[in-house]
C-alpha cells in the first residue's frame, strides 16, 4: 500500500522530528499509528494527531520545498489508510502464524503506534459496556483485545494485564509467542467494532441533517419568501440548493 519512495520520504520527515517533544516514531510505529487513527470511528483532525508525531511545534525544514514534499507525503499516506478502512481493504500487515525475528520486532513497534492512536479516544475501546449496542460480550471482547495490544506495545505492563505473564526481569518465550499470535485477531476484532461504530455515527449524522431541514405541509411558490428565514425568494435560496422538499 505504501511505495518505497513514500517510505523514504516519511523516514526523512521523522528524522527531522527526533529530539522534539513528539513521540520520536519510527516508520513502522507511524504506520501502526495511522492504522489506528484510520479505524477510529470519530473524527481526529490532523492538528491533533500531528502533535503526537511532532510535538507542539513542527520540525525545522531546510527549505519550503522540503516541508511541502514531506508533509504532502504524510497526508497522502494517512489518506491511503483512511480510504482503505472505508473501502474494507485495510488489513493487519504481518504474518504472525510463522513470523521471523524481524517481524516480531516490527510487530511490536507497529503495535506501539497503533496503541498510541487508540489512546487518542480510549473511551471507544475501553468500556466494559458498549452503550450504542448494549452488548456486554462485545465490551468484554474489546477489553481483552486491548489487553493484548497494550501488553505488546508496553511490555512492562504485561504482568498487570495477564496473570500468566512473566514478572520483571523474567523471560517466557511461550507467553510472548502466544500473545503475538493473538495480535492479528485482536486488531481485526477492534476493527470490526470500529466499523459498527462508524455506521452508527453515519446514521446519527443523517438523522441530525434530516432534523435540520425545514419541511412544509403546503406547496411553496417559487416567488414566496424562503421559509428558512433568509429574506430571499424561495427560488433564489433553498430551492436552488434543493434544501427544502415541499410535501404536497
């Protein structure tokens, strides 16, 4: 989904942000972060997620051309993730069934970025009950999925989340292998939950838009004052934009 040139541009952009008060993301962490922002069923404006990446101030670019190139690529890649989610083609990027060592390391970095994105709206993922659907089982499943992702993203928290987790300074290859194998279905489950919430959000928006439309029981003449109160004639106001649909 991401070209080699885009990866190169993003790495150069992230290098400029090192040492600022942002999160010092690696490329893999950034891609996990964008994945999480894309599936969040609530609008997260760029001014908010840019702070996570760069801190309160943008990096110092050598030139206006460098700034435009880097930021254009950043937004292009973000839009690719967003479009993929809404098109139903966004998928977990690693094979955890038989991973190589480098894949485990990258998956851990990816999970860190993904977790950072979900924590921009923790109330959507960490409720024991899901008010929109009143489904306790779904709420419990979300909590279990978040525990898997959090433990991988922040290994020091694993012993607080799982009784079987090794303690500080201990190693347990079997525990971590089992946990990493649960990462893809955990992401998929939260993504499915996000799809449901997004559909519900779209329904609410449509209801709000419908309630905001003026509806009238009598026919409105083209030359009558527009019922929206603008002072213009109906033909030059809401009729022109097809905002009012008279009911005969």
